[in-house]
């Protein structure tokens, strides 16, 4: 597990060196009541980082509306009850769904499209953590990669008409995927979905790098929307409670040892609300949102351009990313490769889901993996 690398990142990017302190974040967030009637989708928002962020969303804005998508009915009811107490004028709706297949993502998106003409923010934190190897869904995609990458991009693509409708009204229009910006590593260009060379480390590297480049591709295609891939830092989200045996004990010991460097989940929610709403992270076409804190500049985008519309963000909201790795893959036209690969995976899933095709049984062993709705932000040591 790595410590926060914001100093190293600042040296690499040479911009936005001013620290975005939590006091500055809170000062900016205090103006959130200016934002009225926002509609946000929280995929994986029943607890952890997603839950903390949706609470800030309800606490800070006026008449917010949030759809929280998750697997647990009990957790869903609990977060909805909390949100109604935080802001009685807001509207919170829980949608129970396992989003490990593209088919299930399509189903919930169709429901959302019928309900909402515009969406201001799509906030993606759902994840699947396991220490076992590759385990395919019925669509032939590794379940970890499906939940941590492919299903998130499927949500984005399906709901972009509604997200674009918000920008057409000159309203906030943002997409944030919370995973592992800054954890870039080597990827197999001829095996992006890791059918042949799957390891847990490769899974992380591929999901991180593909997320990096897909936000650039999306920003180029939808310049009125701001896209970010965020690393939340080491956030204590209750992950140990979902595990058993030695792994649970090891994580609890690690939390105890790392306490001085662990971000409180509430602070993580405050910082992600800041990323959702502040003009520090404008779309390519220009800023919409709350005013930047004094002394804080517009953040440098993933391609090195200030305010590019596509951002890789560290735990503190500043620019992240391994510049040498990104430069190497950008020269190999990685953005286009990731886009084409992702669309091909979607097409394959659609073929698998055709009514006249018998779908194969999942290759996942019963009880072999344990889903976690809001994993901590991974980052290799």
C-alpha cells in the first residue's frame, strides 16, 4: 500500500502546486446551496465512499435527487432513510441491482432513462474485491474487471444523453469513476481483457490504465461534460467486515498501523463532492459549478492541458497519474485502442444476451468470491 504521492505528482505536472486543504474544500462546499434540483446517480452508493459522497450531496445542495444503485436491500433502505433525515426536501431512491453484467446495467439504465430527462452527475464507485483468480460472468468477462471497469463505462455510455441534456441547460454535467488513478502499470495491448494473462496485479493495472484513457476519449466526444478518474486514497470503509479469517485480520492490523495516513470516510465524501461540483475541474467547453477556493487554480488534465475536461485525480483532488507510463501508451494510440476494445466487449456481451442464444453457466465457483460494494482505492506498493 502506497502513501499519498501528491508531492511527487506536483513535481511531475509542474502545475496546481497549491495544496487543496480540507478547509478550502469545506469552504467551497459551503456554497453548495446555490446548486438546486441536481439529479445524480450513485452506482455503489449504499456505503463507503459512495455513501459518504451522497450524504454530502444531500447536506450541501438544495432539493437534490439521487438514485443509489446497489445489491443490498437493507443497506439501500438504510442510506435512503439517512438521506431523508439529512435533507427532507431531497428525494432519494434506491435501485436494487447486481451490475456485474452489461445486461443488468442496460436494464437499470433503461429504467433511469424513462424516469429522468437530465442527469447532472454520474458517480461510480461500485467494485468487486477478491483474492482469487479470473472468474467469468455469463458474458465471458472477468467479474472484477466487469464491475470495476466495463459496467461503469456501460453506465456512462447508456446515460450520456441525459448527462448531455444537463449541459445543454448550462447545468453541472460530470462523470466520476473512483478507482485507482496513479496506479498505472504495464498492460498487454493484445490482451486488454486478460483472457490469457490474468493476474490480480495485471487486473488492477489494466483497469487503471483503461480508465485513464477512456475518460480522455469521453471528454473528446462530449466536450460539455467533465470526466474524472479518481484515486480516493487509503479510506477505511468497513472492508474488513466483509472478509473472513486471516485476510480480515491482516486488513485490520494494516488499518491500525496506517492510521495516521488513512483518510476518514467523511473527508473522502467531502473531497469527492468538491470534485463533483467545483470549477477546478471544468469541461472542455468551460466551467460550470461552484467557485474555486482562493489560491487554487484549475487542475491540469490527464493530457497535460489545464482544464482539459479529463482528469486523473489523487486523494486530495490534485492531478495524479504516472506520466512516463501515460506518455508511453499515448504514443501507442492507447486511447483509440481502449475505446475500440471496450466497444468490442460491449458488442460481444450483446451477442451473448440475444434471446436465441443459450447463455453458458458462470465459471465462478460457488462462494469463491465475496462482493464488496465500495472497495478501498487500490494502489500497489
